[in-house]
C-alpha cells in the first residue's frame, strides 16, 4: 500500500452463514478491491442487498472478513483490520476510523452533549475542550442548546440523526464512514451536513458514504463504487 | 500509550472448575487490559458466574491459572499470592458488585459506614476524611448527602445497588467484577445504573468483568464480549462483532432471540 492511500482493500470476501435458518449461505463479497486516498469522498451505490452497509461494517470491524485484507494507516503503521485483535480495532476506532450509523444507540438518560463529546473523551482529550467542540457541532447542526442537556432518546428521527452526525464528526478521524447521513433530514439540515462533508474532505479526511439521495451524492462524491449482486 | 508495550492486567489460562463430575467452566483463556470492560454472556447454567468466581479468587479452579499484574507491575499467579497481597486485592485493588446488594453491603450499618468500612480496612483512621470520602462517593453515585446516616434497609433496590458500587470504588480499585449488576431492577432504574457504570469506567482506566444474561446491558456497557455455553467460551470478540456478526449457531440463536421494542 502506497503512502498516499489511507485505506486499501484486497480480495475481500464475505459470506454470512445462517445456522439457525437451515445453514443458508448469503454471499456478499467475492474478491472486492478498493483503495481510498486522503480527501476522497467515495459514494457506494447499488440496489438494496448488494452489501453497501456491509462494506462499511467490514471496514469498521463490526463484520468479520471471510478472506482478504482491509488495510488502514493507523498511527503511522499499516494495519489489516481483517486480522487485527479486538483491542487493536478498538484503538483504530478511537483514532483512525469514525462512523455515523443510521440509528443512534444511546443509554437512556445520557445528555446529548455527553454523547457527542464521548469519542473525544475516549481518546483522552480534555473534558472542557471536548464539550466545547461537541457544542459547536450541535450548534452547527441546528440542535439548540436547550436540548443539549436532555437525552436524545425522545428526539425526532432527524434530530437523532444530527446528534449521530455530530458525534461521528467530533473526533476528526482521518477516515469517516457515513451510512445514509442525510436520509431523514429537511433541506436546510441536509445542506448543513453536505457542507460539513465537503469541508472534512477539503481538510484531508477520506470518506466512504452511502447516499440514497442522488443529488446529495452528486454534490459531495469525488468517486463512485457501484455494487452489484454477486453471481 | 502504544499498544505493543502495554501488558495485560489479568490473564486467564486454561481455567476450569469441576463440581464433582459436573463441568462448571472449562478451558477458558483470555487477557484483559486496563480500561477494558468485558462482558460474559450466556444463559443460566452456562458457567458465567463460576468463571467470575474463579477469576476473583472466590472459588479455587480445578485446572488452569489466573495471572494478575500488581501495582508494582509484577505479574503474579493468583494461587501464589502472599496473604498480604491477597488481602490487598480483595480489600483495595478489586471490587465485587453482587446481583443482590444485600450480599455486598452490610445491612446493619449506615450507608456512610458501608463506604467508610472499606477505607478503614486499608488503614484509614481519620473520621473526617472517611466521612468526606463517603459523602463524595454518595454524590458520585447520585445519592443525597442527607441519606448518609440511613441504613441501606431504608434504600430502594436501585439505591442499594449504587451504594454497593460506591462501597467498592472508594478504595480506587483497578478491576471490578460484576455479577448481573442490573438484574432484578426496574428498567428505568437499570438505565440510570448503566449510565453511572459507564461514566465510572469510561476514560478512568478502571477495568471490569461483567456477567450478564442481558445482551442489551452488555452492548451498552462492554467493549468486548465472551459467549459461554455448557461451561466453555464458544465465541468472543468486540461486543458489536459478536452481536452483529455472530459466527456460532448458539450465538446466532441467542442474538436472534432478543425481543425488539
């Protein structure tokens, strides 16, 4: 892997084996190849079931690769996520790969500001600075300060998604995975999120995103990966 | 910190416990690092609690061994500790949170005394400092200061559980063992306790081994997970890996059996 790349995927294979449903096998990837450089925004496209979210989960280490390599530049070394220990993957998530999932997962009762600041605290940043950055992101995403000390569990879908986005952007990870970041947003908030993606990209962040909204995709993507069903 | 030069806090090697001919747990090996929260999940009778007791010297294993890194960085086998080292672990460096707070608290004395007792066991004699520490910990676990002289008998289940946590953490332990810490609590009380436990473990360097049959609790609290069945660890990994991409038939069954709300 050359130094300008932040991520290189080689011969990635993934098959799910559903033991409790008669051992059915679902093949998702068979030899996928992909590289990603600083500042690129790669849009993953394809019909439902072709593995768009699975690809993000394989890169994040949530799904285990069946074969192949998923190499990232982590703290100056090349690490293969497909064979990394859970502990090392934890470190990669703290420092190298950020993720915005479609749905917010939070302990009921934990304030919004704390949820957004958590990735910064986990990498050992000062609490006051972490909260200041979290507040800045929430403000930018039009979550008013009167909501910051409430749990987002009762927020609307669009508000929860913006909290999730703020959390994903908080740590300024060199690689960012976005699963439908604009799906339940109104036009004004959609524009805010797209502007944040463009800025992160300009600052060198490598981004892989799933955008069902073609206009949003065309606005921010520098490259596209079209997935098709495996034979 | 770099990962390579940092040693585990606790290492289990081939740990097993037989009750007569019956298997409690068998051939369990893993390493736990500072700051990690490890969940042990599985159904009743799978060996979770037996394993926790073997790890925490409450039961002598039939086979295998547990190594622990003391504060002076020496890695020692638990069965070779001196009596003084053993006492230090049990009273200071470790905590043990039981499912039933009555097992971990002294119900006959006040809340403040429950917290102060652990400090006195490690030599603290100054009344003002002991009371100050008790008040500080009551505050951290969200119990009103004016309840310090009440007996835990007058506390609700959720408050008792928080008091048990305060009693354990007052000595600044590096490792806490928890056996179904949220079991038997109402869901609203559970959420508050989970939030508290997460705040106390996150970023503090405190490690925890948490036994639970509740996958949602494990998901919110732990970074790593081991799944037990019939006394053996059948699958382990990052918590989200095990829950979202379970490999073993039993783990798939366990994950798919959780009710969605």
